[in-house]
């Protein structure tokens, strides 16, 4: 274990490395970003920001309102300047996220996050996922500091920037953070009501279907399998390369499977914590290696596995929670997440693209997706084993009282 002063220097060194990588990328950013693997989303982000009219009504938008207004605030005079603005803004948000881990958890969590996310840096700063990630981490950091109202509102903002943080609600329930839960649910409901009052139900539909897209994104678990076993053509739809037909019934089945998996994981965490916290006024799941972070890892990883779209940057959603788990002693979860980020970047930079059905690219995608499944299974094992270990400890089986002879 590194001494505290060395941890600080390591954090500073990795942050400077990320800054150097960002400056390197900005210096080589092409004048036209369309089609460039690093910043090709900037063209779409710029288009969203400058299109006149009411979003969701006059033109389709695939992101929730908070992210839409963020893009409006960050856009430049052209796609290239928009990419530059986004990169600088995302880097600053990355620093805030690290600060949230330092304040809400510890230096070990911040170091683990910086190291696990390092393979994604060549393109993560040119997306907008760090907005929702930072808000989610800050929300839970505020709750850990008992700033429940601020934490609940921040988590609601995270949902309105990217819907996925809504799946983290069970973490608050398992920790019995009733006030934060009430604020989170109330603020999120109010935000959705305001969204509907503003543009009707079109906004929710466009975000939920990614602008009415129908195919499986080729990097998703299902999409990779379809790509492997069929000769269906790869088409560009809704800002992503897709294959086959993601029928409504199939999407519903995946959503139901995710809800079931998240529910079972939450019940396991709740029961484990109820045993551990018996007789206490305050229950904290962050005590021990099977803390709240493991539940978050299971939920987010299951979401990625069962999603019809799994863009490169989406794996970043998993990193803060895996980092917290690793900092708490669960090195396998942290290590496997690092494998996921490394394989994802390798897939991005392969000279033979997945869309061209390169056997190497297909193998890398399949291995990456398999590791995500392993993370879900290992997380469930941690929750089950953690509960049994706690029960053993409570009943004295694991640490029996000494017997006088």
C-alpha cells in the first residue's frame, strides 16, 4: 500500500499525463472531425447545438435536456471548435469527478479511477459522458457527507443528462438514505414532468429509442452476436452502426431481464446489510469489501450487457464504482474493469473495423463483452458471499468465542 504522500504525487502525475494526452490530441485534431475516430461525435453535437427551433419538437434529439443545454453552452463556431470546447470541458469535469472521489471516499478510489480510465482518454474527452458520471459521483459523495438534499438534486441532474444514473436508485434504498431517496425521486419526477410539459412525450421517446433507431448497435452484446452469426448488413442509423432488427419484444425482454437482475442484486445487498447493521441506528454499506460499490458495479455492468447500444465511451460509466470497490479491497472487480477499458480502446483503434467484420475485431468485441458478463457474475458472487460471511460473523461461526479448558 502506498504511503499517503506518494498517493498524492501519483494522483498529480496521472492527472498531468491525462493533460498531456489531451494537449497532444487537440494539437492533432483535424480541421474536419467527421469520420475521425477521436472526435467524430463533435459534428453531431455541433448540429444539435446550432439547429434552430425547439428540440424534440422541430428536430429529433437523442439526449436528455440537461445534456442538450450543456451542448448548447459548449458548442463553437464549427465542429472542430466544438470538439475543442467539449474536450476542455470534459477534462475539467474529470478533475471534479476525481475531487468527488477524494472528498466522498479516499485517495485510493481516486487513484484506481485515474488508472482504470486511462485507456479511454484518447476519445473520452470528446464525448459528454463525464457530465453524467461526475454528477452521479458528486451526488453520492454529498449523500455520504449527509448533504441529502444536495445529493438528491445532483443525482436528479445526472439522470437528466444521461438516463442511466436512474438505475443507481437502489443504492440509496439499500443504505436506508430515505431523505436523499425522497429528494432524488421527487426532483427526478419534477424534471420529467417539466420535460413533458415543455415538449410533450416526444422527448422521452426520442431519447429512449435513440432517435427511433431499430437495429442492434454492433458493439453491444446482442449486436456482436448478430454480427457473428448472420450475414445481415451493417447500416448507419441514429448516429451509430447497427445490424439486424431490435424488435420491441426483444428490447422489452432485455429491459425485464435487467430489472430482475438489478432487483435480485439489491435484495441480496439489502439482506446482507440488514444482518451486518442489526442493532445499529445508522447503517453504512461502505464498511468492508462488499460495499455499495459492488451493487453499483453489478447494476451498471448488467445494464451495459443488456443494452441494445454499447458505444465505446459507455464502459466509462462502470469505472467510478469499480474504482471504489477496488479501493475497498476488491481488486478483481477493478482489474476486470481495466481489462474492459483496455479491450474497448483496442477495438476503437484496430485498423480493421468491426463494421467490416474483421475476425480480429469480432474476437476483441466478443472477449470484451464476455468480461462484462464475468463482472456481473463476480459481483453477484460478492454480494452472496458477503452476506454469508456477515451471517457467520454475527453468529460466531467464523470467529468463535474462546473456550476455557
